[in-house]
């Protein structure tokens, strides 16, 4: 029995020793697992912190994304507007380019016409010079207002004689800018400096009397100028001025505001003693 108990004790002790070894091994494994668990817990905490950081970064990226999306939409709108403006400017450019082409074509046409007219003008000037040389006297064409300035200058420079036969001579002393007044007064100024001035003004015509000429007649008569009204029933439609027996003005210019300033008129100035002599003789028949 003792042997049985001893054998059982030995068996139990061996089993206990085995169990203790297992317990020790399990304890070691437990400690190892506990260390691993702690390490995993630490890693989890680190991962959790990283997750929170990543979540925050994701939120910031999301905000940035929406801001970039908004900016992209704005830029897209600006691009569309710029594209529309570009298309409009492009259309305007082609329109202007077409208009420029037409203007350039017209300019070339006008330039050609001008060149042709310039050639005709130069030929006419040369021809006038030839005629003047052939006739041995000077002829000047006076258009519109050129007549007033030319005849006024020659009246101011007259030294000996002035003959005037005028169909219409309208004196208007109340009008300070009437060119006819200027020429009529130049006759008085010439008389005052010793020039022999003789004036014939049309009065009676086929159709009646030209009463508008009376004020010029009265003014010249009152200032001592030799002046007479032509009362013959024949109409003298002359616009004739002879200065110093050498300068002749003849043409369409009446001595009236309309004739000197407003109307389209043409006259000529001829510098020739022979021509002046012929007109002086004609003047004597009026």
C-alpha cells in the first residue's frame, strides 16, 4: 500500500512538475502576449492619432477642394466671358478689315482721280501761261470771294483813275460786315487822296427801276465822288472796273453782299493798257 501511495505520489509529483512547467511556460507566454498586447495598444493609439490627423487633413483637403472647385467655376465663367468678348472683337475686326478694304479702294480711286485732275490742272496752267505770253498781258481768273480781295487791293493802290460801271451796287451803312460797303468806301478814300473816280450805276431797266442802288448813289454823291445813275431804258448789265488805265475787272460780280460773299461768281482781272483803253472807250458810250 505504501508502495502504491508512493508510486501515486511520484506520479502526482511528476504530473505537478509538468503542470508547473506548463504554467511557467504559459506565464512566460502570457507575459510575452501582454507585452505584445501593450505594444499593439500603443500602436493602436498611434494609429488612432494618425487616423485623427488624416481625418483632419482630409477635412482640410475637402475644404480646399471646394474652394478650388469654386475658383474653377469662376475661372470657367471668366473664360466664357473672355471667349464671348474675343468672338465679338474678332467679328468687329473682320468688319473693320472689310471697311478698311473699301476705304483703301476708294482712296486709291480718289488718288488716281486726283492725279488725273492734277495733270489737267498743270496742263491748263501751262496753257494759260502760253496764252498770256502770246497776248502779252496778264489774265487772272477770280472765283467767288477772290474777286473782293483782289479788287479791294487794287482800289487801295490806285494812283490816277478809277472807272466803275455797276449793274447792282448796294450800300448798307448799318451792316458792319458787308463787303460791298468796303468797296464803295474805297472809292471815296481814293477820291480823297486825289484819284479821279467816276462811277455809273444802273437805275432804269427794261423791267423798271433799281431803287436798291439809290443809297450807294446818294452816299457817293454826298462824299464828292463823280457819280451818275444810268436812266436809259436799255439795261446795262455791266460789272466793269478800270484802274489806272491798265487794270480791268470784268465778269459777273455785282457790288452787293450776295454777289461778293454768298453767290457763286466768276470774273477776270486783265492787266493790259491796250485792253484797258478799249474798255475806257466803251465806258464813254454808257
